């Protein structure tokens, strides 16, 4: 079974056949959530730093004697249970947030996302998409032809003009089909894909 995707044009005619293996899957919300969470976790910088009780200054002297005061035993004012004390399990700059993602899980999640984008009519396929000069105004004018503003553009290869003209637009991004990620696919209202990029996606996720 093959799915048909309309290619927008002057007469809004044309179609391209795509594999239902990639664009005809059911939406697996749990799997997509797992993959998206893993990608977002890997993007974390891990730049936080907290001190242990050995790194906090002071606390070398026992606050009070062990017995006879009626208070609980205390060996240092830098204990984790004290205000101003060190952390029991501190964050460190080299903290690893990565989560394991199997290739099969990734492929199934990407297929699920693309299939859902197609069902929701958020996937737009064009023969090609390019602009003559690297100007934001030129890109906005081109997107206006397709009535798009919040969009991810997926191409076969990064076009310098597209890349440069889109970097000042926080609602527009340009990515290659072979490196596009699930977070980007679900992060925009529409996804515009060239026919060449569509074939690359099929090869990548087949």
C-alpha cells in the first residue's frame, strides 16, 4: 500500500508515492515520549556544581559536646541536614544525563511522528525549496507563498542561503533529512519537506 502526498503548486496538483512503512504507522505516544525525553536530556549542559560537606568551608570543630546538652549529637555544622551544609548527593559538571536509545526504537518513533504529521496534515511536500539570496526577507516572502510561518524545512542538503536567512527567525529552522531529529519534527506547526528529502527519510527509516 502506498500513500499519496499532495505537492503544493500553482494549481495545487501532483502527488508523490511514499511507503506506508514510514508514513502509515499508528501513533505510539509512549515511545515518542521516551525518545523525545532522551534527546532533550542529552542536550542538557550539565554545568551545575554543588559542594559536598567536605568542600564547604568551616565546620571543623564539633558544635557542642557529645553528651549532656540534651540536644541531638552533631559532629559538624556542615552536615547535609544543617542550613548552609554540603549536599548529600550534589550535582557535578561532569554529570551524565544521556539515556540509551536503541536504533529500532528511534526508527519506530520517527515513523510514528511522520505518520502522525501526515494524518494531521502538518506535512507539506514540495518539489524543491530554495531562495536566490541569503536574506530573511526573501525567505519570508517564499514562505508566504505556502502560507507558512512556524515551520521546519527539511532538505536533502543544507542550503547556505536558506540556513543564513533562517537563523534570525525563531519560528523557522532548516535541517537535513539524514540528521533531522524527533524533537525538531514535533516542535513546529508545519514540516515542509522536499521530494528529495522525503526519499532520504524513507531510506533512513526503512
